C-alpha cells in the first residue's frame, strides 16, 4: 500500500514527497527545529524511535545526532489535519542546532535586524569534525 | 534589495520562495499549525502584525482568520539558523484549525492508527460558509 493511501500515516504524495517535520521539546514545549522527512525517513523514525530526516543538502537520510551524538528520542508523533506536516515531541540530547544552540530558532526578527535571543549550549567545534 | 540579500529576513531564495511557518501559542507553547509564506505573505505579516500565509491550494495570500475571524496576533517572529523556516509566537483567536480544533496537530500516530487527542473547540459549520 502506498503511503498516500494509508490514512494512518503522513501523506507523502504531497509536497513532492518531502514533508516538514517540527521537533518540539516534550517537556518545555520549546520548538527546537524544522527539518524534512520523506517516507523512508519517516519509517526510520518509527523504527528507531529517534528523529530521522532527509537532508536536502546531502540528498540522503540524516540520522539526527549521528555525528554530534545529539540524538532526539521521540516521545509522541503527530500529523496535522491535512496529514502533510509532522510534529514530534522529543527529548533532545545536547543541542538541536548545529550552531550549538538548544533551538535553531535563536534569531528574533526586530525592526533593527536579527536579535540573538539565546546562549550557545555547546561549541560546534567541540561536536563536529573532531 | 532582494530578500535573499537581506540577512535580517527569511531567505526566500530558498525552497522556491515558499518557506514553512510554524504558529505556536505564545502562552502555552502549543504548536498550533504549520503553513507557508512567500515574501509577500511575510511582508504582510510584518505590516499587519497578524499571521498571513500563502495558500498553495488557492494560490493567493491567506489572511488567517479573514473568513473565520480566528486571527493570529503575532507576539514574536523568529527565523531558524538557515533563515529558511519561520516560527511565530502568536495569540490565537478561536481555533487555529479549520476543523475546529485549537491546533491542527490533533492526531497522534500510534501502532493502532491515528488517535484524536483533542476536543473540538468550535463547530466548523458555525464558522465557515455562513
């Protein structure tokens, strides 16, 4: 059965098979990141219980934390009313953002430009390309 | 100046000019919906202080609440580290979801299928096509 015929799953017939997936901290409610899932990434997320995405820049599956160790344990997975967006409530190891912030959404748009509203949790140089 | 040259704005040169925008309740932290913005929708969001999206199905700007009255007052607008996703903390009038739920993410994926985890706030028939 194709994904789009399965009313119990996200509808990967939409948006060229690549759906936006939000990761939200299960405890604080903070939105940590938005990334993309194809059907395979979704199935791997279900299978592993961890956030698995499709990297558009690398054009392959991205097991979140595979390099940094900053994995996401999925606590709850939701789809929206059109089944073309995914929301995961997660427990995040370390920092969700590759720039070392807890959340990728650390920049507020203001009349005077972007305002960084968070502190780095980790130094990216300590995490990547070691 | 084009949007993509403006480091203080979302980068609408990405994703074919249509970026995912998350609306989150500013008080409870609940994720209410995910929709899409082009540069014009973004500018209209800034101008009006309310959530304005681009409707892919209707192929035009969508002033959230224009029919239902369920407008979103924007409290804070954030971009992610790649400036290709938007997060808005909002105060939502009524229900964010056109199906009458507070949030569009009312369906949990479980081993036994989708599980509705919320109660309808309003009857869609009372809101639309009056």
